């Protein structure tokens, strides 16, 4: 993209450098730009005895660098290249042994901007504007920090008849902030109950954030609302407090704070203009292990929106970006029975046991986890007990099963029987299981062959 300068004063040349070139690190090339005017002459100066032409030159009288008008920032003179474009509308004649130098830059030494022919036979030049083309190579945008404001260098030239004899070359950098990377959505999926058993803080990065800027800025953020919107796996809506989620970064760029619906400055310090004019960091979301288990355990989708704002330190400009965050917790359930609780033995070896029946409570026999509302069922693999692998006539329903503390006693059968109603999402809940053979059922065993009879019992969930 080519942009022309704006000559505001006769002695000063202003070159406005577009932010697109700075931020995208693309070479800047100006349109032909007037530096001087020649109203009278058409030929070069010669040395005292006419032994050769005097080459026109530029010399910096303010040093090797462009200096910033309001800060200590500088840019090397080599950042800006220039070359003669025309004199009075066309390039001067190179005649015999004259030449047009390539692109050069201002220094404290005299730099020739044209090499006149060695003899007068090569011709001269036209009256009128003396125009130059300026360039800033792409590599200079990567290697230097371009701070908003004016960078100037004082230049003198050696031809009295060209005006002005002295002028400033000024690079104009506009204040600007722009998001280079856009993370408009963040999807997080939780698919294991083990995530909730961890004692570590949950951390999710929002991806690399890169912000281009010509001014120092701070990173401000807020949530769009005070609540996280929740929809359970069964479509039931709810909310969670947004303050359960904190925002920070994986490095020193940001401080860690709880989110709220009000903007907060998360910067650990000002994010200053740096080489390449880009600052990058990785924002992260944090939820403590306890809050994760207490507030984000239920299966469903949790959503909220982050409003991010890169705001200049003087609060004059800013650049906004929104990121929609979705945390999806997949339905997960688990029943575990320790090896010590996998065999339940009833011994009928006294008359009292046949007369009165038996009840056994197996402490902590079942550990269950379910992140949906649920019901717990029990069933057997057959409707009759087996002896030595063969079916007997002892019906499975002589055994009743329930949860200690509950009045429910379900006769055992191949048809699943409900033993726990309206269970709410829970992690690693331990249950004491009650097994009962009522007196009447125990008495039905009188006369049975003295042996071991067995049946397999299964526990299962149904989501509600």
C-alpha cells in the first residue's frame, strides 16, 4: 500500500506510516514526495577549477537516529530508505558516467543522492520540484518498536539554490491497538470423573493472544453477566456464580483475579510497545478443585462470555474482543464394589436362624458416582439360586436388598428393582447395603440339601 506524505511546513517533510504496514510488517513505499524545489538552475555545481561536478548530498545534523517527540524512543536512521524520483518531473540525465544511487538512508556523513556526469556534456536537470520515494523495509517493522508520535531527524543539503537548505524528516505514527489473533470461542470438554477427584486447580488456556499496538496498554476483562448459564443434560436450566472462575495467564503478563460483570485491569504491569509492535501472552481460566467439584460437576453445558479490552494506559483508545466459553460435562456414572464386599454369605446352621431369618449390612459395599440425577436398581442373573452351576428350586426372591437407612426392600429377581429413588449428582458416595432373608423365607429352606447355593447380584443406574 502506498501513502503520500503531508508537507505541513515548508521546511518539514511528514511521512505518515500506516498502521497496517507496522502491524502486518509489510514494506512501506511512499508516493513521490517533494523534499526540495529548484526554481532557477538547470545544471550541477562544479569544483573551483571545473574539474568535476559536485554531487548533491544529504547530511543528518541531529545524529544517527530519529528521535521521538515525547519519549526517549528512537529509530535508527537505517529504518527509512530514500531514492531520488524526479527533478522537475523527470530523472536528470546520467550522460557520461552519471548514475542514480540505489536506496540509501540518512547519516551524519554526507550521502550522495545523485551522481552527476563527470563532464558537462551529460546535461543537467529540470527546474521544479525535487521528489523522492521513501521506503521502510518489512524487516524494519520486525526489528524496531514504532511508538505513536513523531520521530524526526534534522537534514541539511549542500545546494544553495535548492530550497529549503535545511528541513526535518518526520515519521508520523498514529496511536492504535489491534487484536492480531482472534479467539472468538473456547470449547472445553470434561469426559472423566477422575477430573473431579484431582486436588489440583483446573486450568484451561484461551489460546495465544497477540495484540499489535503503537501505545502502551493494559489488558482489561469482564464477564458479560454475573452468572454462568447452565443447561443440564436433561434440558433443565440453571446458573452458577461467575466468581467461581478466575482469569490469569501462564506467565507474568497477567495477575489472577475472580471474574465479575465489571471490567478489571488484569495487567501485572503496563504492556509496553516492543520490537515488532506485538505483545503476546496466553490467558487462562482457573477453577479450584473444590469449586469445580461443587459447581461444575453436573452433566450439561456451562456457558459464559468474556469481554476483553486492550486499553491504552491513558484511556484514549481501546480494542475490544469477545470470547464465548463453553464447558461441556458429558454424562458419566460409575459403580464400584471393593473386593472385600463382593461375597455376601448367609449361613443357616442353627434352628434360630431358620426361625428368625437373617439380615446382613455390608458397610460401604457400593461406591457410586453419577453426574446426573439417577435411580439405583438391583437385579439377579437368574430367578433361582444355583448349586454347583445347576439351577435349583430356591427362588431368588427369598433375598431382599435395600440401602441401609431406607425402608425399601426389593425382592431379588431378574427384573431390575429400584432401591434408591431421586438420587442427585454425587461423586464417590458410599452406601451400606442391607441383605435380608425374612423368617418365612428362611423357613422355606428347611429340608433343603446341606450345600452352598449362589446367585449373582447386579447394580445399575437409570438417569432421571
